[in-house]
């Protein structure tokens, strides 16, 4: 099963509100991580985002579902700023997993 | 209480001005602001004044405005919507022109942070909303900083935030400022129940807020990296950053580096004020700056798993 979301259609071209991202992550992505082989987040047309939004969307997924979610998620149509934010959100999630394991 | 506004409220004159505004008042005491000598004020001074006047009003202190008839910059204060926002509107003797590329009047930070960021960044960097435009780096920097600090003001302060910005094209400078009249950073930590915040002072609390992954909101709403990255971006672009909260002040200066101190006479700014001034020429490739800022703060490790991307 493959799932695809247009982030532009869901949130518009500017992404600043982390609480919206959390709601979306928990209700629309989280439940499908274990049953989809691919979840595409299409950022085409998204002009910019901040760390609050992207961390709320991505970091929490990695922290909750572990490294396997990185294999499931595909990020499409990202401009260079969005790409940096996503890479850092994945890394932040992985750092949190490492910390939890150590604790 | 009568406050004579100084001639210049900028750079090193800003903390003393905030000390003046922080004088204690007795219940119901009137405040008189005398503008007659004022000749220059930066955006940070404007929002510091607005947030304070509206706090006084909220606490039922009458506020009187004197000397605006002789003040050299009354027109500027009107254009910046300072007087209107403070409830001291007066007839304008000038025609308002397009502000694009020059300034953004003072506005309340409300739930429309996305729109606020876009409108302000577009005004400061006309055309920059197009990713391939030469102004896009300035647009991105302004949008990122404004939305992160506005989110903080909305989520943590418990008060009202006011934001403004200005471009000085001769000097090539962009000035952004936000001030709220809420509880301040230290109280926000303490209200969250962080044991490490007991016995802490305001200046140390500001420094703590700049550390990565420290947030008084906490998971799942916030990862506590917004202010960390704003500070690192200001270091990377050799910008001037000022954060005032309670009695504490923190500055990151292009040549002098980090400087932490307290407002004079034990005074406090009732809320949090953030002012950032950066040079347009230092912000060309925002993606690269953000990558560096994330790496330097340990929020993006080299050689890690980066995810699957496709065009």
C-alpha cells in the first residue's frame, strides 16, 4: 500500500504552525506507518517552513516508529531549505532514540 | 510617573530605555510619556514601548502622551502605527506611501503566524517569495526568524506580542523586533516545573533558552530549537542579536561576541524582547546558513541517515 499527501494542499505554501503538523502526523500518517510500504510527502509548491513545523511533523514520527519509518517515508519536491529542515528533523528523531536507548 | 524619552533609543541605548519603562508603579498610578526630545528609535525600541504601554493599560494604569506636537519623529511614529497601537491616535499630516522594501508597521502577533511571516518578509525583501529571486535569502531569513519568535511569544509568554521590521537600504541592514508583555523566559521555565530553573536568574534563563532542545512547552508540541537556531543564524551572519527578558539581557555582537548582563537599578522588562539586525549581503544562501546553523548546534550530524528524497 502506498500513501501520498500533497503538503501544499493540506497546509498551503508556508508552514509555521507546529500544532497543525502534530495533528496531521498523529491522525493521518502515524496509523499507516506499519501498513504502508511507502508514504510520500509531496512538498511541491511549498515555499518555506520553519523548524517548529518540520520537527513536529517528522521528528516525532522517527521517535515514535524508529528507524524503519525513514525507509517508508519519501520526500518529494523539496526546495533546499525544506530539505535541510527534513534532514535535521530525521537526525533529531534518531538522536532522541539513541538517548532513550542509553537511558 | 513621568518618563522623558531619551533622544536616541538605539543600540546601547536600548537597555537603559527598557530600564526606564520597568520602573515600579503603585496601583492605578498614571504614566506620562514625554516624546518631545525623541529623535531616533529602532524597531526594538518601538515594540518595547508598545508592549509596555499595553501592559500598563491592561493593569489599569492611565497613560498620557506628551510632546508629540514638537517631537521630531511624530510622523514616523504614526507611519509605524506605534501611536495607533498604543491607543494614542492623532490626525496625520502626511500621505501614506507604499511601505514595501522599507518597513513593516507594528502589528499584534496573533494566530496567523504564517500570514504574518509572509507579509512581513515580502515587505522586507520584495520578490523574495520566488525561490530563485535574488532577495530570496533575505526573505527566508526574515520569515524563519519572525515565525519562530512569534511562535514562542504565542506559546510561552501568556501575554501579547508585537512585531515590526525595517530596512535601511543605505546601510544594507534589516532590523526585526518582537516584544511581548508576558511572563518572561524564566517564569515560563518555572511554570513548566523544570527543577533546574529554581534559583536561576533571568540572564541565565535566556542563555538556557538558547541551548538546543530546551523548551517550556515540551514534546509533542515543541522541540526547543527555534531560539537556538535564531542565535546561531545571527552568529553566522555576523548580525546583532539582543534578547531582554525580566532583568536579564543577552547580546550577540558581530565583533564582541556574547555579552550577558542585567538591566540597571534592578529594573525588569515585563516580558521578552528580541531584536535582530542583519546585513542583507550576509544572507545569500539561506539553505546553506540553516545547514551550518543546525550542524554547529548539534542538530544535524554529518554522515547520518538523511531520508529518501526525489524531485
